[in-house]
């Protein structure tokens, strides 16, 4: 019994010694200076100690520093978005066409008066003559890195056209007898305020293609005059009756634009927008241009197509397609 008791005591002493040795092994090592090795971002959790001779897995320190890779940004070189003013000269073609509106057609033949007259042709007339050259201007104002506000204006006058009334007409409430000599003239003005926003861009080498969304407001007005040369049965001129009218269309328009910077000096641009409602007015506008820039100045050449229709609900309304090439000279406040 005494020998067994001594053996038990000896085993307990050995167990205590072994536990003490393991606690000493779990004691953390002194911290390493920063010059020797980077300290981990967070202390590693303590777990069961590995078996004797086992290799600890490498500890990957958590990287807390901000990534040095920058997001790709659109170029600011030769984008056409700087503060600038641009006189434009448009070699425009096209002539307005007068059409009978829904008010004419609804009243024709239902009651006496101007709406009942000449129901077969209640006020439609094709103007003659050609539009004169059209001067204009465009101002661009950058409002952020990705957005520009553009204001543009044009004015176009027509040469006097001469025609004859194909049948008895009633233009703006004034009767015109078949065969009367008519002279026509029209003046047009257009205003457009556009917010151009850079939506996406693609880079390829030194060139860049940019996609823009366009949010616009446009107003186009037509001032027309038809002079009716009244003659008697002998053909002698009796009187000249001027028939004057003014109409306009004012609408928001929406669209897209593409700009492609080929180099520091060359780029091209195309854009199109429009809007319309059934039985109401509508506007469609598209243009494309190429540009060569040096320092503060840029020379541009392109073409534009513009369609508009005033409200068909009126007594009479205008429809017109204007098109033609244009040239412009743009001045930037900052050099390229």
C-alpha cells in the first residue's frame, strides 16, 4: 500500500510539472519591432497549442491601407465641354407648308361663316420661295465635370415666293379667290436650352468615345405673310390684301449624343433629340459635325436636320423640314 501511495503522489507531481511547462509555452512572445516585421492588424485568436514539432501556418496580415489603384476618369482634353461661344452660319433649305387644322375640318360645312367656306380645300397652301442663309449662335457653360449647359439660337428668313391660289381658299379667316396671285414670305426663330450629361465613356489608346444623354427645351416660331393680289375681271390690280399670322411650338425634347476624341486637335460629334404628342405639335432635331482645334479656337463643319409641327388642333398649322450644312468658329476661354 505504501508503495502504491508513493507512486500516486509521484504521478501527481509529474502532471503538475507538465501543466506548468505547457503554460510557459503558451506565454506570448515579446512584440517584434516595426523595423523587423509588420504587426498584424488584429491579434490572432488563441486556440489549442499545436503538437510538438508541428509547423504553424503563415499568418497573412490584414491590409488596412487604401488601394492605390485609382478609378478611371474621362479625359478633359479636347472634349468640347469648356466655356465657349460659337457663331454658326447654316446654309438652310426647306420652306414651311400651311395645313388645315382640326378646327377647320370640324367646322367645315356645319354652319355659315369662314369655317363653312371652301370645305374642299379649307386653308391648305404650299408656300414657295426658299429659306435664306441662317445665322445663329451657341454658348456652352460647364456646370460640373460631367455636365454642360448649352444655349443655341438661329434665325432664318425666306425669300419672297410667288404662286397662285389653286382653288378658292380661306386663309386665317380671309377669303382668297381661285387664280389670285399670291406672294408668300416666312420668318423663323429657334431657341434651344440643353443639359448634356456624360453617361458613359470608352477609352481605346489615346482616343475616347463618350455617350451623353440630352435633356432639352425648344421653342420654334413662324411668322408668315401671304399677300393676296386682287384683280378685277379685266385683270387690273384692284388691291393687295396682306394676311399675317404667327404660330409657335414649345416642347421638351430628349435624346442622346456621341463624342469621339481622336487626338488633341481632332474630334467628331453627333446628337439627336425629339418629342411629340398625338394631335399636338412635335420637334425632331439631329446634327453631326467634325472639329479641328488649336489653342483657344476650334473650326467646325457639319450638317443639321430640323423638323417641327405646330399644333394641328389650331385652325391652321405649319409643318416644316429644315436641313443643310453649316460652318462655325468656336472660341474657348481656356486653351486646349
